[in-house]
C-alpha cells in the first residue's frame, strides 16, 4: 500500500520539477531580453549626459537676455559689456579682441586637460584701461581668459596691487547693487599651512539671476607668499 502511494507521488514531484526548470529558463530568457533592450538605453543615456561640451552649449545658447554693448566715450572706462564680443567666442576671435583692446600686449597660452581647456594670460607694458560695472570702476594690470573646447568661458580682470581694503570696498559696492552674498573661503591642506601660512582664497559669487540676467560675476581675493591680488571675473556658463 505504502509502495503504491510512493509510485503515485513521484510523478507529481517530477512534473513539479520540470515546471520549476521551465519557469527558471523562461525567467532567464526574459531577463536576457530585457537586459538586451534596457542596458543599451542606459549606456546611451549615460554617454549623452557625460558628453557635455562647452562648444555645444555655445552653439545652443539662448542670448535673449544678453545685455546690449555699451560703447564708452573717449577717455571713459570700458563698460563691462564690451566682453560681449569675446565671451563664448572662439580662439581666433578672442585673439582679435585682445589685439583690438590691448594693442601691443603679449599672450601666454597654457593648455591642460588634454588640450580641451586653456588659460590665457594677457600682459602689457601699457596701462590697461579701467572697466566699469554699473559705475563701479575696476582697475587692473592683467587680463586672464579661461577657454573651454576652444571658446572663451571666463574673463578675469586681475589687480596684482590689490589688497584687503580694495577687496572689501569692491564687495560693499557690488553688494549695494546686486545684493548680499556669502563669502567662500578656500581650505588649506596641512602642507600649505606649514609652507605658506599667509595663503588665502576668498570669493563672492553673483550668478545670472543676481547679476545681469545673463552673465555671472565673481569677486576674488587670493594671497600667496604675502602677495595679494584681487580679481573681478565675468563668466558665461
């Protein structure tokens, strides 16, 4: 009797086992097909999101809010909107702009990040004309450019004779027009603290909505080996 029961039960287990195996095979097939369909889409999406380039940004840039270029009268400081003809422009246009506004100047070009980024430093034996930002006059002795993908993303007006008093004065003037900002304080590692305790990096940032609706502006003070400089930079992201 017991033997007959066993004979009746084992086919049930066999069928159940076959069903489980088939279900497992089907599940594997579904996962493989889903992977074949989904994974390439994920890879494609990641590739697109990670292939950002400033050149594409420039090509698709919305210039609706770009401020009009103000032409300064003879002997007056250049209005900051003269950067309209250099920011987001290619290297050839940047160099032509430099030669136009700073004739006789020299340009030191340094490439990095696999030649996709570059830093240009413009110096001149002649005084560089002041720049006015909403009536606030910026005096400087050097112009620097950050170029990304061959296009100018940032221009900095650098004052190597700048000090804390100038930095604070410029901030107060900008604050009165563009609003209060929190200062960013750069961190120092242990080695820097030991080797150059005077080193300092302070920066205020006014982004598009705070500044002029199109550009962003940064006011920075850096100190290295007791030498202080104050930079006013205009960016276009």
